[in-house]
């Protein structure tokens, strides 16, 4: 639950209307902060999704989701376009 709280705090203040793209600073008006969006995506893929990249390719370790999330499905990963699920 702490991970979810930190995750939300990492991007929510930086969302810029009308599409919710990220600015570099909270309340900023100069979107698009691509590296910030990349960090948010990495949190989902490698943190909540449990994905790892190694010489064996993309694998998944056991992980848990925040109580508010029912499931997570990550599709189209790697050259094999694999699907990974967390429930």
C-alpha cells in the first residue's frame, strides 16, 4: 500500500490538463516530461508487474498488487509479444 501511495504522489501533482500529460514540476505548464512518464511506466512494469530483464529474456517474479487493484495485465512485451498477469 505504501508503494501505491508513493506511486500516485510521484505523478499526480505533475499532471497537466486537458490530457493529463506530465510536466517536469508540480504545477508546471511545459509538458511533456518524457523521462518522468518513463519512470512511472517502469514502476508499473518492474514494480507492480514483477518483470525482470536478463540474459534469459523477460521473466516475471512473484509480486503483489495494492488492495485497490484487482489485476494487472501487461501485453506485447519483448520480441515474443508476451502477456504477463498479476492477480
